[in-house]
């Protein structure tokens, strides 16, 4: 989505798509939806992608982090978004 320029060309579609991903990722991991927006922000920096690829598509800074610690890194308004978001 980012490589194709969709985020910049259609921010409203990008917002919809992140909500779509958040909804469906919950099938596999119920605590994951609040992190969908964080992942979009993370992908803004090309250095993050380069580091991820260089580390063999592994994220050592994420693996082993508790949900509580990871959630504490989110913006305050996103921490408790498991309620209505991504449905609002």
C-alpha cells in the first residue's frame, strides 16, 4: 500500500484498509488490532524496513515484549482501542 503510493494518494482508503487489517488480524490474535495503526506509522521510515529485511524478516525489538509493555508504547488514545476500534 505504501510502495504503491496509496497512503499519500488516498488517506481515507488507507485508514479504511488499516481498519480492515485490524479486524481480520484479530482472528489470529485478539490483542493485535491496536497495533495496526502503529505498524502503518512504523512503515513510514524506510530505515525500519531495511533493518527488518537485514535481520532476516525478524523483529528482535518486538519479540518477547509483553502486551502491557507494547501497549504502553502506543499513543494514549490508542491503548484501549480494543473496544469499538476498528469498527468506528
